[in-house]
C-alpha cells in the first residue's frame, strides 16, 4: 500500500466494478465513498431482445455494432437459451463487425467471431462516422445497445439510408438503495469529497437527478473544488456539456483512471511554509513535514481559511463563516483547539491577542 492518495476522499459512482475501483484507490491510501448511481439489470421481459434477434435472423445484418462486452455476451447467452445461438452466430459471422472497445472485441472473439474495426476514441460518434464513410445506404445494421437507446446514432444511420435493428440486452435502473447516492450529493455540495469517479455516461445524469434541487450546487462544486474523474471521453461527454472540467485518461481503463487521479489530486494541494515547517493541505488531512495529520471537517475548514491567506490574521467572525450554519464563536475556538491538537506542533496556528488567528509564514 502507498500513501499517494492519503488524506483524500473519493466518491465512486460505479456499480458493477465498484469493489475493484475502490480497492485500487484504497491501495494508494484514499478514503472511498461507495455510492452506485445506477445498476445494470437484464431486461425484465425478453420479448424485445427476442424480437430483435428474430429480426436479425430474418433479415441478416450487413453490419454489427458491438458496443459492450457484457451486452454481446448477454445477447449470445439469451440466444442459446432460446436454441438460436448457432443460427445467430452464423448470421453475425457474415457481417462486418465493429467493436466499440476492447471489452466488446474480447466478447466477439470469445464467441468465435471476427471484428473488422474499432475506433481509437471508443466513441459511438466515431463509429457512425466510419460507417457513413464506408457507405450504409441500403444496408442493415444491428446495433447492440448499452443500457439505453441512442436515438442520435440510430437517426444518423437511418438518415444515411440504413435500416437499423436496435438490440436491447440490458437496461440501467436506479440503485436498490438510493441513500448512499444522496449522501454523496451532500458530500459534494459540502466539499467533503475531493473527487468523484464515473465509469459510464449515464451515471453523471443519474447523480444530477438524485441531486434534485441541489443539481446546480453539485455542478458548481464539480466546476471548482471537487474533481470529476471519468474513465474515458465517452463517459466525460455529459459532464463536459454542463461545463464541468473533467479528468479522463487517454485509455479508457480503471487502472489508467486511478493513475490519472494519483497524478492530478496532489497537484491541487495547497503548500505553505509555516514556522519552519512545510504544511500541505489535502482533502481531509494535512501533511506536516511529510507526516499525515487527519482532520475533522471543522478544523479542516479553519485550516483552509487560514492557508488561503497565510500570514494574515483572521478574526473569529471570519472563521465562523467557514463553519456550518448555527455555529458560534465558541465553535471556532473548539475548532482551533482541535486543529492544534491534531497538528501536534506548537506555533503552526498562532493566536494574535484580541484579533484572531493566523499561520506565521516564513
């Protein structure tokens, strides 16, 4: 275990691979808040998928768009249950198969099929551009959906003259227990998480829907103090449309996402030279001369305010504004006392008689 992310709190909105992502972050010292925004569920009624499969058998597609590994595997497993696996494989083997990413490609090859092309960006838009350049007029295209319909992709292909068979294999649903997601919304708006990770584009929309009237406050936090980290550009697109700056690795992999977070979060840290000590502010902790000092929210809020203008004296009234509503000047004194106790180093937080407190900078 390393301490690269020690002192930081990171929200994880993934469902299916949340434990894997959480383990990667915790291994680097982060505190993780699990809050699945969505869950993948199979179609409650197989009739749509079965009808789409029959349509592919009756009118064999010239092109197959494989969007996800779990979707392609689910389609072939469902076909096997209906006794249609071999006819479906036979039809697909004659088609020009496009795999949107490596997981879809892996599922295709595991089924004994051959993919012809994949986009570098792993985006549907690049797939559509590629197919339209090849020419789709008069062609039948089977589009394996990933969680929800993609009307803009379907319309673009149909406008270019194609017949599109949409193949729904699974759908997104709200989390079974919404309480963790609502708690994450509160943590974001209170700036008590340093980053939030997203592994699917619909998860961002689900977070904002869960926020309800606090949606604007969530977006404001994500545009400023809370880093939005997305597994790739496709996942990042909805947040970017809201003007949220997004951290996204060039390769859409969990490991690459974690490495990007490890590189970026410490760069955002505040460094102050105080009374011959190097003080670094992380999410819920301070590093004092390289040693981690975990802090509760109120002492951390006071320290952030003092570090924002090092050397300047802040009155109790100034510091009171950094604490939750309902706090009084006694709460400021308690927060300062707890801050000093946690730092365990005299002289870092200095009292200026009858005026307030400051960090005595070098």
